[in-house]
């Protein structure tokens, strides 16, 4: 078995050792057997930089959306207040018109 000590080593140490996990053995060999050329290194660095640029852009977009939402909610509060003032002015104007019509009918 892989990673197990031979019988004489096991007898000498007097313990049982589990084999090491065999995860991605082939990919490790592939990576270690094929050195990266300067072109591949340049390409890898370019891809990393592009990914970092996308991450920064996403972070800025999120920050902009949050500030826009905060500004948007402030704007909504302002519009609600303006709407309420206009409604009060219209109600007052309608009361004045009702009073004028009532005087004309007398």
C-alpha cells in the first residue's frame, strides 16, 4: 500500500501509520513536471490583475448602490414632505372656494 511503512520499519517503530491521502496526485505531478514559461507567467498575472479589477469594480458598484439607496431614501422622505405640504395647501384652497361659493349663494 501507498505510504505504509515496510514490515521491518513498522516493527522497528512499533506503530501503524495511515497512508497519506492521495488527493490530486496527478495534477501535482503535472504542475511540477511542466515549468511555467515567461509567457504563461505573464498570462497568469494578467488574468489575476483582470480578476482584481473586476473585484474592485464590483466593490465600487456596491458602494455606489448603497450610497444611491441612502440618497434615494432621503429623497423619498423629502418628496413625502413636499407632497404633504401641497396637500395641505390644496385643502386650504378648497375650503376658501367653498366659503366663496357659500357667500355667493346667500
